[in-house]
């Protein structure tokens, strides 16, 4: 299914560069762009998109506030912050505003493709790899849910899926899904690496 992407950035070169990259991807259509909050919000009065790549630092209004307004009007939108800021404060504020991802402006074509796939097809929260490692270390709740951290602690104790399921009063298949999600989110290959990464990053 074609993903309709709307770009919001006050720098024409950024807009054109992002447009050129998006056009290289399969099943992606750039449906429009805006250079400020006013024109962005005006577009969505009568139009829509699947994904909005939204600059945080707009000339007339904070992208964080624009994110809140857009999602109030169009809750089905998937908003990805598009920014040069890699500070954890901005990541958290955009996430709190409802953004589904955080992408740096120097992201590669592969990263952009993965971000679009994650937020649309998979319904995941996306963080660009450039800031992923520090975020895992310092702000793990951005990536993992409370239940995933709970499951992770029990995995580290050496419990099996069934033992964890019995302890949390859920099915073993649910725990297996949590385990696979943890492996995917922390970008490791197996349970041993998962536990090692969790310990090294002080998640548990």
C-alpha cells in the first residue's frame, strides 16, 4: 500500500532533499509540504496523509505544539519528528505529544524507509540509530513498555516462557511475543545477547 508522506520544514533545501530521498522508495508518495505551522495546519483542514515528517523548530510555532494540534484534528496521522536535535528532552516531549518516531535530518535512505515501515505497517515507535544507543542507556522507557521491562527482568533470572507466564498470569505465547519484541527493539540476535545488553545498558 502506498504511504502518503507530508513534509514540514522551513528550509527549502531540507524539503527538496527529503522529497528526493522519499521518491527513491517503493510505495511512497510525497503528497505535499509546508514551510511553517500555519500552512501545515491549513493543509490538513481539507486534506490528509499517512505520515507527517515534522520539523520541531518551525518559525511561527513549535513543532511539538503542531504535533498535538494535528493529532487532535487527525488522530490517525503518524507523525515522525524530523530534526537536528538529538537531545533526550526533545525526544521525550515529541513522544508525549503523540509522535510515533524521531528521525534526524542526516538519516540515511535506509533509516527513512525503516522509520516509515515501523510507524505505518508495524505500529512501532521509531528512534533513529544515531541516537538509539544513548537513549537505551539513559531513557529506556522510550523503547520498552513497563510490562516488557518486567518480562526482561524475569528472563534475566533464567525463567522459561512458561514460568514467566505462570508468574504474570498470561499465556506462554504472550511471553514469547514480548521476548521477540525485546530482541527486535534492542537490536540483538538472541536471548543471551538480550540479557547482556540489558545489563550493560542498565535497563535492569
